[in-house]
C-alpha cells in the first residue's frame, strides 16, 4: 500500500484565491502549505470518479516545476489513477484544454499567471479546468474558495520527483504519470482545422511573417507549426525558447510590450503578417504591414470569414463577445443571420454557449479569440485562421480590414488601463459611479448626452445562472459608449479599465486616427468617473 501523508495546515488568510484561480507573487506561493492548500481544496470539491485522469502543465515560468512535482504527489494521494504532464512541465493553456478533451481527463491544473511577468520576484498562478477543457464555472470556483477558508490538512505520498524532461511513464504511488509531448496533439489538431496546403502555397509564393513568442510558452508550438509544417523560413519565430522569466520582458502581446514587432510592421522592411502570443499562449496580437488590427476588429473579421477554414465550413452557429468588447462582431452576426451573445468578461462564460452549440467563435477585447475546438481562448489558433483567410482570399491584412469596414462600418475602439492604483481608491470610484447611475441619463458631457447607464448583469441562456456587477456601462445618444471595470488579472493594487467606443457607418470616416475619433468619449469618461480625482492619475498607463 502507498503511504498517504496527512499534513496539518491552516486556511488562507488575506490571500484567498479569486474567481478564476489563484494568482499571486512567487514569494506568496513559496510560503509553506500555500500552493498545497489551493490544490487540495480543488481535489476536495471537484467531481471526479476514483482513478480519474488529471492533466498538469504550465507556461514554464519560475516555480512551475516545483509546484508540478508537489501536485503530482498530491494527485496520487487523492486517488487519481493517471496524470498527463507536458514534457518540461510545458503545456500552453489551449493545448492543456485540448489534452483534457482528447484523453477524457476529469480536469486539469494549469500553472500560469497568463500575461503577467515571471521570475523569482514576479507572478505565479494556478487554475483548474473542468472535463470540457474550459475554466471552472463560478459554482466550482466558489466551492474551491469556500474550501480554502476552512481547510485543515492536505494529502501527499512519499515519492521522488518525476523526471519531467524524459517522455514516458513513471509510477508515483499507485498512480501512473505520463510525460507527454506538449506540442504534437495541438499541432495535429490545427492541421485538421485549417487548410495547411493553401497556407504552404502562399508561403512558397513569397508570403512572409514574423511571430514573436515573447520567450513564453508558444515558442515550441509556433516553431513546429509555422516553420516545420507550413514552411516559413527558419527564424520566422523569434523569442521562441520559453524562459522562466520571459527574458525579463512582460509577455503581454500589446503595442507597449510588443513594440519591436509593431515598429517592424510599420517600417519599410515589414513582412506580410506580424503576430504574437502571451505567457500561456491564449492571447494574440495581429499586425499587418502598416495596419494594426484591434482585438475587437479581429474577432469580427475572423467571424465574417471563418467558413473559409475547412473545419468551419457551413457551421457558423453564432458569435459571442464579452461586454467590454466592441459591437463590431454584432454587426457581422446581424448580416450573417446568426445570434450574437454579450457575456461578462472571462472565458468561462463562453463555455456553456460552446457546449450547447449556440456559438462557434468567441472573443474578448483583451486579445483573446477562440472557437469550439477547445474551451479556452487560443492565440496561435487565431494567427492560423488569419493565415488561412489571407492565403485563400489572396489579400493583405490592410485590404481585408478596409473591405470589412466598407461593408460593416467601423467601431473605433480603445482601452485605457490605469494600473497598480490604490485598491480602496479604485473601489471608491466604482461605488460612487454605481450610486450615480440613475442620475446620468439625460446629462450632457460635451457633445455627448447619456441615454442609458447600468451595472451589467448576465443571465446565462443555458443554465440560467445570474452574474451581476460585471462592469458599468454608459451609453450615449449617438450610439457611442464608455465602460468602466476593475480587472482581477494583476497581483498588486487594482487596475481600472476604461473602454471607449464609437461607431462610424460605412459611408463615414473609416481610416481616421482612433484617438481623435474618441476624443469626446475620453473626456466624458474622465468627467463621469472623476478618474484623476480618485486615482491621482492624469493619463492611463497603457492604451490599446
């Protein structure tokens, strides 16, 4: 019999997990019992028959390997029959979702802090994905959170570390651990979804690209798919080796942290397509030669063309977007005669819609796009769909964007992030704003008059669950809007996100400067929320 060790512990105090998992500084995770408390809380509450399969993998950031070894021993003590772990501890978030689904696992532990920096003094995270491959819904994360507040022990077995770099099987107690190729299953899936022959033909005809893996998890995936399978030249993928500290950079694919790529794409030697992905591989950045595509526009443009890809031909059932994401996708859905669902921020809200077959493609303004092939957003998938569309239509990114706007009009859109602000000041801003909602309609802010203001609430059309307080919406009579929301993706202070949107019809100005087009909305947002008064900030830290 395997000896099961019971380790006494105390509940979380002051560092409880959030609704999407546990994300803190590495030094917090290095406290005795800290990661173990969360993992044991997951094992205590999730549904799984005895002998289930568990998937474990992460983005390769600092502390991944230590936590993976402990999670393996704990899984053995908690009755799992098999653990599948990516070689080197590596599994991108969408690849982990695919492994869970392909091998019938009961769920998986994904070790990542997404697009946050890595290293001994930076961030770490753990989240649990359920059997459909998607993030745990609120009913599960709520139960996990409750358990972390009362847990008094965690279970493990006495066993040596598994060699994570050697493919094959190892016994840990009475459980089997299999170290698997982290890339092959995912790459095979992509080849099933897209017309690789059409992309190879474009490449052989001179189509070029640059993919910045940001020294994060997508490097091995991008090299295998783009260079090895599609024939792009060696060196097309840059920063392709996953590093524990992401090379000291911030692995967030936006115009601030991927500035080198942006500068290349705006210069005279730009390839046809520039793209990037983030720390754990679920976000994407798309830039054509001389043309940056906002994530909101990317969702709309991909949805309008998705049936070009073989696996999606004739089966666009619907589109979903998060509430802060621009309404560009709504206009595509209306034109194509399919429904468009507006959900709260968080990929878990798309899971029920995907499982029920109500939508085929979904996305968020925060650079996440995906489909029903897995239950996570998928950065490299979005890049490959762009490649498939450009290759078949024989069109540039700029031409595709202009053609799209000429048909559907353009939603000018920006997000202003005020990062690491005082948490109480941010909460005070939101409380004051919420209290003023009833008085806003009819008020004028410069040339804009408020037509409606509310705190967004969502009723899931599948399970009818209700999610409230998902952000403040202020709509104006001209059809533009601003949205205010506090983000939970940081590890210190609070991040206030302000979303700004203005629609310009197809007959209007389709290639103007976004900042100029949104001047009135920016001024109105500042006045309505009193951003400088509450935060002391005169300007956002990041504009996307």
